[in-house]
C-alpha cells in the first residue's frame, strides 16, 4: 500500500516531514523521491548508515 501511495504522490510520511520543516524539497526532487523504490534508497544510503552507526554493520538475524 505504501508503494501505491508514493506512486500517487500521497505519501503521509513525506508530507509530515515537509509540513514540520524536517525536510525541504523542490518539486523535481520530491518527484524523484516518490518515484524511487525503497530498496534502492537503502542501497544508496548504505555508506551513510554505516557512518552513522560508528562503522558497525548489522548482521542479519537467523
């Protein structure tokens, strides 16, 4: 359902972040964020996530 909402440009999380000033995007950037797949975002941000965690990687649980 979240994918469909994002595709329609109706993402409540994005709208809330913009409303409360946590995120400021131009229309072109907003369109790109709404068009991208969540897995792609995770892959693009992997280096940022590692740096934010102090260089530690999380292991998958078994």
